């Protein structure tokens, strides 16, 4: 499942309202209630891992 965020304040502290039965969400930080949420997909890059591996092999 992708992490979800509040469309009003951007907080990740958003949860299904009324037990999730109506498809509405409520933000604990700003009080937003609605059906619209933001889902983000995080992509891990290999740049830092590759650079640290190259440094280790050169030593």
C-alpha cells in the first residue's frame, strides 16, 4: 500500500473516517474530512549506495 497524505496540510496522519465504510478520510492534524487523499510512491535510488560501494572497493 502506498503512503497516503492529507491534501490540505500534507500530513501523513490521515485515517479512514467512520470505520472506512464511506470511503472518507479524516486528518488528525488539520481536521480535513473528505474522499480526496494524496498517495505517493517513493523510489529508492541507487546513487548513494553505488558511491559508497565504489569508495569501499578503492580503499
